[in-house]
């Protein structure tokens, strides 16, 4: 399979959970969001020099390749692991940037104001991670042998969780401090007692 055939096989998949098209790299900050989202989810690849419709536009300059490296190594904290491979087709240069899932989550991206934000990949979108995701990643770093204790707060939280509820709704119904609810939800998700979904552009939490 030559470069063109390989690239076209990827493009036929379209944009999805583990693949994103970038027409060009004009802003390392925006590119860092995709790197963060892939690293914090299931990994993925960026096809740089490919339009949204799958047309091969190509990478225009060495400056764009430099900005790709900047996105991974300067605008992501901690640094994301990323591999760049260059392909040639129809007289154009396409860069495939492959980002593996990180074991140092969250990988955060600097925004335009210099603030660090973590992103996750949902379908073909990069979404700002919720406070529960941040707590879940902290939970995941704990020892594997950790067990969950059914104390009064957890029992109460599970009692009020009927149907799909947002974090704010759970805080309001439980009358527990927001910070505590975040930690408890993360723990319950870790032990598969609660799951999260992304519905109508917001995160909701549901008992398993």
C-alpha cells in the first residue's frame, strides 16, 4: 500500500472518536486541545493537511510542522506523547500525528488566556473534561486494591440519583457539599456503580 492508498483508507473512516482532520495548523493552542482530548481518552490520530470533506490540501510549510511540535510539547502539561509521520500524495505533504492514551491523566492544554484545561474526546468533538473526570483520574492513581465503603453519604447519594442527573442537580438534591459529591461520584464511577454520559451538551450521571 503506497502513501496515497494508506491516507485514503484513513480518510474513508471520517472523523470519529480516534481520528480528527486538520486543514492546517494556524494555532498551536487549538491543536493542543485535540492532543489533550486524545491523550485523556482512547488515543487517536490527527490527519494534518486534510480538509473536513477529506480533500488532501497538504501541509504548507515547515512552520506548520514546528507548530505541531509546539502543541504537543509546549502547550500540553504534562507533555503529551506524540509521534509525527509524514506522507506524500498528489504532490502534497500530509502529517499524521498519533497520540497514545496517557497514563499521566489529565493532560491539559493551555488556552488563549494561559489557563490549563483538560479535554476528552466524545465522538468527533473535543469537550472540556468535567470536575468529575478530574476526580476520576485522581481516583485511578490510587492503589488497585482500594475498596469502596458504603457510608451514609454514598447511600444517600445513590438514593437521590434517580434517572439522568447533572452534577448540579445531584448537589441540590443531596444537600451535600459540591466537592464531596464530585469525589463520591468519581469513586462510584470507578467501581462501576454509576456511569456518565454526555447528553445535550452536558454530562449526566446514572446509576448502573
